[in-house]
């Protein structure tokens, strides 16, 4: 019976909750209704009693374990406020039988989810900087001071203007952190780097010419005049007017295209040479043959013949060879200029 009264009191409490919001506005109406009928007063008194019992039962439930009134069957926890990195959250649950609520806390996560560090100012090699980051969950901010580097992080030099012979050049480099620019002036060379002289106009025996050279750096050009000179004749090919021999020099001539002057030159004497058509012969005993043909240098002639072994073969002044007996011998021809040639003779 007591349990039934407890349940009834709980339901009445739930039913009366909406009416409490309108208690102030409906107070006059409630008093009028209670004066009108005694039966309504009786019912109100009964309901009030039941509510009081319910309240007492709730107080007992709060003060005790509640096991003597309801063996609670709890619902799942419902999160009313999510926990953050450094603050607790809250939750509640209720009994599906008696509808008593129980509240609880959810521990703080204890770990921030930081964003990447960001700086407010561009990097400066000689000034401190501040970097910030925030938690993506609780929006807490954290700051750090970045010490100054104290020096630049220079990149490679880049030449913008090459120096010339008499003009300065320039090159630059940039700091990869603060983008500062360092400029350096490259001194001028102070002199030209000339190429070799070459003729732009060839001089002749009758007219002057020109020589030119160019600076390899600045393309400056220098030109000088070359006076006419007999050394700058332009000749035709040589024409041989007299051929040389072993005893006399030859003569050749050529003429300048410009001035028509004729130049003569001698050709040195030829060297004495004697070349045989055959260098060996085989003949029989008592046979007569002519000495092989001899080619001499121009202007030269045969002077004499001689045999190294006259018992085997002899030779006349005209070069007729006569075989005497079996054996070998050498016959030599000599020219007037002193050239010699030898033929080997074998008699069978």
C-alpha cells in the first residue's frame, strides 16, 4: 500500500509541475473553487496529503539508497554539457520506474588540440617575434617569443649587371628569412681585353689598308691605317722562262696585279741522278748485250762504264757488254755530273 501511495505521489508531482508555473496567476481561481464545493476541498486536501507523502518519499530517497522504495533501473546517461580540455562536463540519468534523476560530471579531457603556430609579424633577423596558437576545442590561446636570429640567412649572389672595361657591375643577394637585400658593386676592369689584329682592308703596293681589333668584353673597336708598301704586291703565278739543269740555274718571273712590276727569280741547279731501267742481267758465255737504259738529270750525260771483274764480262765506252766466262760482275755507269748507277751481271 505504501508503495502504491509513493507511485501515486510521484505521478501527482509530475502532473502538478505545469500548474506551479501558473500558481501566481491562478491563486484567486483556486481559492474560489475551494469555497464553492466541500467535495472539491476534500479532494484537494487528499491530493495535498499525497503530494506531501511524495515529497517525504523523495526526501527519503535522497537521504537513503532508495532500495526500500524502488530498485532503480537507470536510463543511459544524457550529456548536458560536453567536457572541455580544462573544464568538466555534466550529465544526468533517470530511473525508468520512479523517474528520479541522477546528475554526474564528466572529467575534463586534459589535452588541448593545438593549431599550428602562427606569427603576427614577418620574420626579422634582428628583432624578436611572437608566435601564437589556439586550442581547436576550448579556444585557449598560447603565445611564445621567438628570439632574434642575430644574423641574416643570405642566399647566393646574383649578378644583375656585369662589369665592363670602364663601367661598374652590380650583384645582389637576399635573406631567405626577412627578405633583406644586400647589394655589392663589382669594380670595372679598367682596361680593354683586345683580340688580335686582323685586316679589314688589305693594303697593296698602290693603296693603304686597315687593321682592326675588338674588345672581347665591351665590343669596343680599334682601327689603324696600314700604309701602302712594296711588300704588299699581289703577284701572278710564277712562269719558268728557263729550266734548271745539273750545271745551270733556271729562271722564273711573275708580275704584280696592281703596279705591273715584273719580278725575276732563279731556280737552283738540279741534283745529279742516274736511274737504270734494269739493275741486273743474266747472259750466256760469249754473248753481247747493251747496258740497260740510263735516265739522267736534265743537262747530264754518261761519261764512262766500268766492270768490277773483266774476266767474267767487259764493257765498252758505248755500253756494249761481252760475257767471257761463268761468274758474276758489276758494271757501273758514271755521268758527267758525277752520278753513278750499278748493274749486276751474271754469266752462265
